C-alpha cells in the first residue's frame, strides 16, 4: 500500500467508534473540491507500511477501529491484504470509497474484511464526469450502490454539497439513484486546502436550505442527516 497520511485518533470518523485514519495515495477522480490534494496529485510524503503497522500494534486495546480513506483506496491491488492484516490485529475496518471498483467492495464484504463502508455520491449519475473531471463507468457506480443496499455490511452514502455544482433539483435525482438506502449524509462544504484553489470562493447552502434538501432525501432513504 502507498500510504500518505495517518491520523492517530478520531472520535467522529467511524460512527460510535474510536478509530485511527490512514490515508492512501492516488485517486482516479479529480474532484476540484477535494481537501486532500497531496494524495490526489501524489505529492504526499509516503509512510512505510511497516511503520503504520508498528504504530497500530501499540494501539491494540486502545482503539476500536481503523478507517482507510484516500485518495481512493480501491485503486491499490494489495488493499484486501492490507485490510486482512488490520483485522488480524483485532480492529474493526471502515473503508471510504468512491464506488468505482464494485468487485473490490464485494470481495471485502464477502471475506469479512470490512465492517463499515462510506461511499461518496458525487452527483446525479448523469453529471458524474463533469463533477469529478474524469471519465466514469457509471455502471460501476450503480453496482456499488446496489451492493451496499444488500445490507451485508453497515454503510452510508454521503454527498459533499457545493451550491454551484448541485442545484436543489439534483437531490431528487440522487435520491432516485440510492432509493431505499438506510443512511445518507449531506456534508457541508468547508473551503480549506483544495485541489482547485478557485473553489475556495465556492459556498454551500444555508442551514435552512439544508433542512429543505434533507426533507427531499427523507422521501428516498430511511435516515438522512446533515454533517
């Protein structure tokens, strides 16, 4: 694995659990609002995998879980092996993914290597390429959505909301794409360090507008929350 960052403790990333967060280098998307540009453009200082596991061994019994995020972790051929090593140390595993590698997600679920999956829903399916600035196999995104909705593992769908990219009408389309899902999060866009600095000037919706969008999503999913 190519690891480009480590947060040693998080109380918020894995719902209800205390976790470490490990960041993988590389992504097959180029979302302009990405807040981990050094992972996407692969300029992050690489952390040896052995060093990560040495740290993790000191946290046995102190942390509940490890969150694997990126970048896009499923780009790495040794992801499943990496997850297996974490599981053998007794940790729960949460995986963040953009859903472009449905078979990797399926294998992780079937091999019981993952306990929670958070999948980003970037936009209505027909607007994906314009949002992520890369060619996208929309069929793969659909397969990943369907897979998670089988409820074989705890999961959430989530969308980072930038007003200029996602008109309110888009949430009806997103809702249709994930209809019947258990949990969906609307994430407020926070302009910090971004892949495209021009997006520092972008804004999200007001709190009142988020409540209205939530009411739309409530008609499609079991639970919709704002974070």
